C-alpha cells in the first residue's frame, strides 16, 4: 500500500516537473524600430536626390536658354551683317544700252574701255570735235568742274564724233588744251547707238551735247548749250 502510494506521488511529481519545465513558445519577431539615424539618412538621401534632380533640370533649362539666346544673337548678327553688306553694295544696275558696252580706245593710253566699266560712279559724257570752237569753250568749263570733282565717285569722258580721227591727234588736242580726263574717238557704231537714244543732236558738236550716266547705269536727258563748271558740279551732286 505504501509502495503504491509512493509510486503515485513520484509519478505526479514527474508530471508536474515536466509541465513546469517545458520551454515557452518563442514570441513572434517584432519589426525593428527604425533608429533616428536611419531616418535621417533616408531623409538626407531623398533631399540630395531632389537637389540633384533640380540642379540637372536647371542646368538643362539654362543650357537651352543660353543656346536659344546664342542662336537668336547669331541670327541677328548675320541678318545685320547681310543688311550692312546689301547697303554697301551699289544699287541694282539698270539694263545697259548698246552704247554703254561698245568698246572705245583711250586716245592717250591706247587701252580699251567701255562706259559700263565705270559702273557705280557718275559719268559726265560730252561729244565733241577738234574743229569745233564751242566744244573747246565748253570743255574748258568741264576742266574747271573736273579739277574740283571727287575723282573717287566721278568720271569725265569726252567722245569725238570724228569717227576717222586718229587717236594720237585727239590725244594731242587734249594735251594742248590741258584737258586731262579720258578722250576717245567714237566708232560709227557708237555714234549710231547714241543717236538712237538721244537723237541726231548728239552728233552735232557745236550744240555742245552732254549727258550724265548715274551710278546704277541710268542716264539723264541730253543737255545742250554752255554750262559753267559750277553748274556741272551741281548737276553731278557735288
């Protein structure tokens, strides 16, 4: 009886010990609370990323603005240069008439030339003859004007309508009278072409016919009679 009671008591004690000594079930792992340093690092990273994005956007915008400004500036500069270049060029040339392109020979130098060679300048042209006293008087007035005119912008040309006159004779006539501008003997073709534009008076030396060719190739009406050096200068705008 006592043995039986002891076994029961011992068994109960073992059961109690087993029940009390069993390890407790592990608790579920709790998420780690972010530390203040980690939060600051994340905030700083976001701030730096935003700053880099803003800087990149501003840089791109500034580059685009600078490029646009440079392009506009270059276009304005090129336009301005083109405008200045166009203004510096002579006015558009008029269609040339036949007598402007007929080749003449400088009586003094023997060099060929045409009236069109002087494009861009004002040309005073007078037809004459060596035997004509009126021509000599009028050419003396031309001499006065030529001595005062701007040689950079004005040319004087005397054309003898004596088509068979030797150039050396015309050169001697000019030298003897102190006429130091260009003299040439007209060809029959030249006289005919001038007459088609100005009429037959152009071939009548005593009428002292003369006219102007403007820088753009246009010409004035034919003028006859005597004009002083001052009148000639006024007509050519000097």
